[in-house]
C-alpha cells in the first residue's frame, strides 16, 4: 500500500471535525475534493473509515485505529522534515574558497548569495591567487575549494564544470590583427604571446597554445615574457610587447581602453569549474551543490557566457 500523505492529512482533518464542510475549509480544498480523497484512501486501506449519513459523519472502529497510526506517522514525518531543515541551516564553519581572475564571472555573486541564503552559518573566506598558482591554493592545502580554469596538474583533483568560455587574443587597438573580427591560429605565426609564470606544465601549455596537437610548431606564436599576475600580462599587451591568450570575459572584467579582444577560431575553450581535492568535506559538498544549482537555474546566462556575449 502506498498512501499519499495528502490523503492522510485529509483523513485526520475529517476525523477531528467529523464535518466535511469544516474539514474542507480547514484544508483549503473543496468539499467534493475532500470526499473524493477520503474515498480513495478507504480504497487504498481496504476498509471503511467513516460511516456517513445525511445528518452525521462518524469514525468506524477501523477508522479510530487508523487515526492513531496516522497521527503517529504524520508526527514522525513532520519531525523528520524539521530535523532535516535544522541540519541544513546549522551547517557551520569556515570555508576557504580560492579565487582567480573573476572566478565564475557573472555566476560568482549568484553562487555566493545562494550559499549565504542556504547555509547562513557557513563563513566563506576568500583567498585570491595569481598566475603562479592555477590550483588557487588547493595544491598547498590553503583552500578547501576553488574556482579553477582547467587543465590543472593534480592527480586527486575533482571538478564540477560550470561553463566553457571561448578563447580570445588580446592586443592593442593599433595591432594589424585588431582589424579582423576573429583570428585563426595561423594568424599568430611569428607573433609573441605572454606565458604564465607557473610550474604547472598542463596549465602553461594550454595558455600558450602548446596543447593543441599541432604537428608543425613553427606556426605557433613565439613565447615572450613570463608574467606572474594578470595585471602584468595586460600591461605587456597594452604596451604592445606581447599578445595575451585569454577568455572573452576579459573585455568585461579587465577592460582597458588600449586593448581589444578577438575570438580565436577553431580551438577548445577554457573550462571554468569548481575544484576540490580528494574526498569532499560536508562544507565542500554543500558549496558544490549550491554552485551546481545556480548553474542549472541560470542556464540562459551560462549559454550567453559560453557564446562569449552574456549581455
């Protein structure tokens, strides 16, 4: 037997009032709907629970026995729901979150706001990192969870991808390639790009376009100065010393009057994810769940970010 709790609550209201009209008003349902619900419940249970006449409604002996069990079941269910809400709202502690270069873009404030609303006792502590540590503190253990750009060299890294953003090339407004609406890899031959100053070989290869599986590396841009911070990389690009391999959101989050960004055609985009090491703690699980919910709730925004045009 699979009895809906809605029918049990209808039964208990009628058992306590012994009056269809008053019970229906208490439940905010129609009298006809209540009568149908009681009939369906009696069918599920297999015995009459009430005797009905034109003058009165009375519980049968079976109905009296069933009322005791119904009260116990609904009381236990309500207590379980309350316990779940208390456990949800009392999750507490400091959650160290690694940030890097605008993190999850327009999703970041939505995620942090949702975390505060769902887990008000959790204290997020933001830790910011530069190009030297693409793991945003996960490798050293300084953070519990982080907004990351893949790929990262870390064997026990777990991730939840939020979106994939198009790659762009940043350059001065006077650069010859700035006249194009987009650029191809072959357009970058003999150009000089910045390289992140990091020990993470996979991350460095991605942001210098060395992981594209190109047979003839002579067509790839030359690597110029290594930079430790995003500001340093943009300073070099703004001075015309290098080009910058970046993502489309840089035009929104790090706009400079002397720089323009052109989409890099036919190359994989940058995956932005939530990352954590090993088995997640309850706080990390809660944060990942919130980030996943926000991503799914704002699918239109994610689609615009992935197109390179969130406006």
